């Protein structure tokens, strides 16, 4: 009886081996005929992860996708071994099975393999994290993000011109409380969503500054957020900083991702990614309009042919007694 069972197992194993080989060949042939690159495959997989609109987001998405693929492969192997053991060692007789004290090759395999998997995931995670946190010596654009209860102000500090020279973006003849040139800026209000305009394909550094409590600068399409920590000083030396390089034009909603008080849920903003030439025109429009013009954001966006109001979110009703949802009434 034992010999018959062994022959059946051998036959079944050969059959499954042929099926696995044919499946692998079919998969390779399908990929070859469809001319799919690994990049194409990754973009189609993603396992629900958003595509992202920055170079940093792409790195994080790729890490997520292939980590998920690795986990799925490991899971399939484990499931196969479980079901194989259930079938192979199914009780067929009342004979006591062969007793083994240890199996060195098997023990080495299930000790070393998980370690190699973890080491590989750790390595690629560190490489991606370093890329996302990397700061260049001379970014193309510097923007200071000022968070306060419960809105945002965006200050355009500097940018590179066509010759690669750094241009300080400030209002002519205007100085701030620190005696330095007053940077170009826009600020949100309960009636107007603040809009941050940045150029596509250029490295943008964000310097985050909080005037009161902890906020968090989050643009979902960047696949990234970073807290805005209040250090109680006007200096930005200790403030969090990070850089992104946008790869796609568009309008993208931004939010505060840190519970900061009563109107935290209404602390939204919008990011506009535009062509570099359009970005320079926008800065020029802000410079001409001056810091005293409360409608400078609206008018500057109109001047460059952009929608003057946010398109991804809208101001909220700040009334504490209102029992109706906020309505998007469009531009005032």
C-alpha cells in the first residue's frame, strides 16, 4: 500500500510540475507579445497605490508595488507548501509516520530566507527614503509655507532664471519686520482658498513655518506629508524642509493632516503645477500687483490665464451655528 501511494504521489508531482512550467511559459509569452516593460507592469499593478505627480512619489510608488509583489510571491509559496503538506502527509493508514529529530537543510532555509527578504526590503526602503529626503545645495525654487490657525500663506523666496542665476523674489522697495526684502506672497482667508503655484520639472524646496501650533503640509498626489512644527521664533533655521520635482501639470488639493483646532478640517489649499515660463509670469504679476492688494492672488492667476479660484476644493462656511453643508459658490 505504501508503494502504491508513493507512485501516485510521483505521478501527481510530475503533473503539477508540467502545469507550473506551462503556466510560466504562457506568462513569459504574454509579456513578450504585449511588449510590456517592468515600468509598464508596475504602473498597471500598484495595488491601489496612487500614481503620484512628482519624481519622489514615483520612487515611493515603485517601492510599494514591488514590495507588494514580493509579499504576494512569498504568500503564494507559503500557501503552496501548506496545501502540499496537507495532501502529501494526509493520514492514510494507522501506521506511525517516520520520526525525524531535525532537518538541517530545511532549518537553514527557513532561517536564512526570511533574513534575506527583510534585508532586501530594508535596503530598498532606505534608498528610497534617502532619495525622498535629499536636499540639493541650490534648488531651482524656494517657497516658504507659513501655517496658522486656520489657513496658509505662501512666500516665494527665490527662483533660477534662464541663465541659472538665483533671483530673489521680492516686492520692489518693500522690507519685512526683519529688515530683509519682503518676499512675494499670497495668503488664504475664509473666503478664498490659498493657491500655491510651482513650475513643472524644477526642484522646489519647501520651508515650513508655523505661527502657532503643529500643522501638517499634505498634498495627497505628492504621496508625502511633513509636519509644520512651531519653534516659537521668526527664524526658519530649524524649520522642516523638503524638496519635490513635479512631473505633471495640473491642480492638486492640499490639506492640513494634523489636528490643529476648531477649523482644522477647513484648512485646505491647492497646488498648481504649471510650465516654468508661466510660473515666472505669475511671479511677475504678483510683483506688479504689490503686497497691499488683497486680491493679488486672484488677479495674478487671471493674468497668466489660469482659473483665479481653486478648482479642487472650496471655502467652508465658518459659522458655528450653521446646520447646512458648505456650498461651492464659485469665484466671488
